[in-house]
C-alpha cells in the first residue's frame, strides 16, 4: 500500500542532535578532544569578554565551527553558517540544538576576528593539533591535522590583510 505524502509544517521532536550522530562517527573523539582544549582556554575567554553588555557568539561554539570549516573544507563563513543551519552533525559538533538560531555570517566573522586578534584561535589550533596527532592514524580526517597546521602558520598574514582593508570580510575563506 502506498503511504501518504502528508507534509506537516511544525513537528515537536524530543530527539537531541546527540542522539542523531552515530556512536562511531569520526567527529566524536575530535569533539571530546576539542572540549578538553576549550576547558584549558576558558580563563583566556573570561579575560577577553566583558561581564556586561550584549552576549556575543560563545567563543567555544565559534572555535568549534572554525574547526569544522577546516575539516570539511567549507570555503566561506557564509557557507559555513548555512551548513550549520541545516546539518544536524554540524549543529551537534558546534553545540547548537535543532531549534537554536544560527548566527549571521557577518556577526560570525566579526567575532572570529576578535579571537584571531587575541591569538586564542592560534592557541586553540596548536592544542588541537597536538592532541589530534594521536587520532590521526587510520581516521577519516587524516589530512586535517596538516590543514590546521597550515592555517596556524598562515593566520598572521591573513589577519594583517584583513585589517588592511576596510571592506567587510563576511565571505573570507581560510
């Protein structure tokens, strides 16, 4: 018997992104490793942000998103935020629930630049690369450690060129 093609506008779901990501997915050990690194960097985040004012994108979520951008070779922040918006795996890795709003690409880029200027992104990548070497053997993301190292080495030049231009860098790819 043929099923009905009934499309519903709103559906309540009690399944978290955590439940949708398979237990043996290659990002799971990376997620665990990244969380440890972000715990180490938490005091730096506390010094960077004011205790008053409008909340920014949490730096932990921003750095996880940047790592996804490198691992999956997403070519721009605009495409990255779009991918996070509809990809459950990306939402899980970044730390967003299915109904959380995804950031605007220009806001994302502005917050990313804050982390680059404070060199927290470089520290994050250095710590991730250090821990990722153990995970690199036989994994799906074997080339990604090299990509992180390459970004870490090029980051000062990219930041300098971004500072030199007064145009918006919402689509800056790295």
